[in-house]
C-alpha cells in the first residue's frame, strides 16, 4: 500500500516499480528481463527519470500483454508526471491513490480491461492536463458534487467506450482550459448541462452513443473554437439550434440518430468549414436548400437518410461544387421528382450514393456512368421507369447495385459483365424482360443476384451455374423454363436458392447434396417431374454428403410432400 507522511526517495521508487511488476503477468518476460536491480531503474524499459533527482517522472508501457492489475504502490512515485499504460490487458480497479500524485499531468490507461468506478480523487488533481480512460469496462456515475472538481489545467478528458452511468456533471464547466471532451459510447442519461457553453476553449465535444435526453442547448453556440460536435445516437428532441450554424470553425457535425424535429436550419449554410454532416434517423422535415452546394463547399459526407425531407432533387445540381464528396445518402425520405442529369457532375471521388425508399420518378440518368469511383449504388424502392442505362456498366469499381422495387423495363444489359468488382446485383420487382445475359456468369466476384418478380424468360444460361462465389440466387416469379443441369453442383458457396413460381421441369438433381452451405431452398410452383419420393430425395442427398437438417427452409413441389 502507498504510505503517507513518508519521505520518498529513489529507493522508494525502485520498491514501487518492483511491487507494480510483481502484480503483472508479463507472459513474454519483457519486464522480467529488463526490470532488474542489475541496472539503474532509470534505464528500465518504459521508465524516464529526472536528471537532477534521479526520480521516476514517467512510465510509458504500450501494447504489452501484462495481464495484471495496477499496483497502489505507484502512488509512492511522488515525482511521476506521466503514467501511460495503453493496451496492456490490465484488469481490476484504478487505484484511488493515483489521484494523490502531486505532479501527475498525464493519466492514460486506454484500451485495457479496467473495471469499477473512476476514482473520485482523480477529479481533484490540480496538475492534471490529460485524462484518458477510454476503452475499458468502467462503471458507475461521475462525482456530482462540485467540491470534487478541481481540474484547472485539464485540457483533455476522454472516458469514451465504457459503461459509465448517471448525468454529466455540470462542474465540468469549471474546467476552463478544456479543449477535448469525450464521454461517447457510455450510458449517460439526463440532459447536456447548458453550462458547458462556458468552455470557450473547447475544440472537440463527443457525447454520442449515450441515452441523453432533452433538447440540444443553444449555449453550445458559444463554443466558437469547436471543430467537431458529435451528439449522435441519443434521444434528443426538439429542433436543431440555429446557433450551431454560426460556429466558425465547425468541420464535423453528427446529430443522428436522435428524435429531432423541424427543418434543417438555414443557419447551417453559414458553416462553410463543414466537411461532415450527419442528420440520419431523425424526424426532420422540409426541403434541402438548393444552395447547399455553394454554401458548404468542403463537405465530403452528407448523410440525411431516414428522415421526412420532401421536395425535389434540384439541390443535387449544386453539389457539383463538392469536389471531395465521398458519401451522399438521402435514403428513406420523401423526395420526389427526377434524378437530374447533373448527377454525373458530382465528385469523381464519390464512393456511395444512396437514394432508396423515396418517391423518385423518371429514368436513371446515363450520366451516372461518369462517377468512376462509385462502389455502392442504391436506388431501390422508388418509381423509376425506363431501361437500365448502358453507361452504368462503366462503373468498374461498383461492388453493390440495387435497383429493386421500381418500374424499370427492358432487358438486363449484357454489358454488366464489365463491372468486374460487382458482388451484389439486386434488380427484383421490376418489369425486366428477356433472358438473363450469359455474360452475367462472367462477373467472377458476384455473390448476390436477385432477379425475382420480373418478366424474364428463357432458360438459365449455363455460365451462371459456374459462378462459384454465388451466395444468394433469387430468380422466383418469372417465366424461366428448362431443366436444372448437374452443373448446379458448382455453386459451392450457395446459401439461398429460390427458383419458385417459374416453369422449370425435369427432375430435381440430387447433386444438390454437394451444396453444403445451402440453408434456404425453394423449388415450389414449377413443373418438375417426380420420379422419386421425398424420402428418396433425402436419401440421395444424404449420400452426397449433406445433412438435410442443415436446411433451415426447404420448400419443394407438392408432389414430393409426405402425406
């Protein structure tokens, strides 16, 4: 135990370090081989000393599996100014005596498995500048009594990714030197203290992923040095304060998911330094200002999905000013009108464009093919008509394309095989006609193919049965015909095979037994000829090394059913 009323010497420091070492597992022997009395403790790995007094001033041990607890004997290191034990697999509580170290400026214990509460003594350390206890298993509330708070020099506090509870103490407002404040990913409740608006040196405020309620305080508009504000994944209600739009240095703003209502305030168009704006999963209404592109030229991510925004998509034209735009997600709103051809003028860095679950009409602009960096495209569940433009096949980096649940007609373009990176092609519930192009089977990375509920016909191209990476193949509710060839056995990765409501005939091949990953099989409502009973099928399949119990869903023609 740390002692009081004792004159500490460098001998005391050696004792304290050896006591700390004794409580550690040290499976790789890093400390065992180095922390020995054969050498000066000032030369031990991770130890720094003062030149004048030869006293321990810093302990920095990072990324070592020490597998032990923090010894309270460290409280005897009266010259210690830095204690950094990051990612060392430490367990147990944080000793209260650490809060009594008179010179401690940095206490960093991130990425461990520490438990118990944050010691109240830590909040009364007049020398502390940095406190980082993130990524542990700390529990309980923080001290609510203002008399516990005496942190006049504190510049950074990060307690994120723990299990802390209770309300955010308003006493933090007295930490006037505070620049970084993160309590994200905990279980804090209650409201944001309006007094936090007094922290005029604050540049980072992260309170996301908690259970905070009430409204967002207008006083946050006083934090003129703020560059990042994260209030997402809470239960905030009310409107977005217009004051947030007047923060002159704000670059990152995350307000979703919450329960916010009202329109996007026009004042946000004043936040010209914004690079990230997320308003997802709220109850926001109104339209998106047409001049948003001119007003926020630095945006790289605009995420406004899952709200009730209305109006047309004219604002997309102004987004051509965003040369660094990477994510644009307007999914699950109530936008109408057509996709403008100017969408092809968006940033060549655009990685994701999501506009699903709206009321978008008209045809898919062929200019989408200009977005050469696009990886994810989702226009599903709209009112789109016309054909799939051939220019879309220029998107060689596209990995996922979802156009399902529209009114798109015409054939499936054979040129889609040029999309070498495509892993997911979802075209279900449209009005597509004709055959499946043989070239689709040449998309070697294709894992998910859904063409269900269209007007497709002809046989299945043999090339498709050789798509060994397919996980999901849904072709139900079309007019496909022909027999299933033995090459179906090549779909080794297949998890879902749905060929229901078609005109397939012939026997169901027993080589299905080779599809050891298959969990959902639906062949119902076809014209298969039956030459054996269901028990025969089970037996034949079992002989081909598959346990039928692995099938979560097995739907076969009624002819094969057991009475």
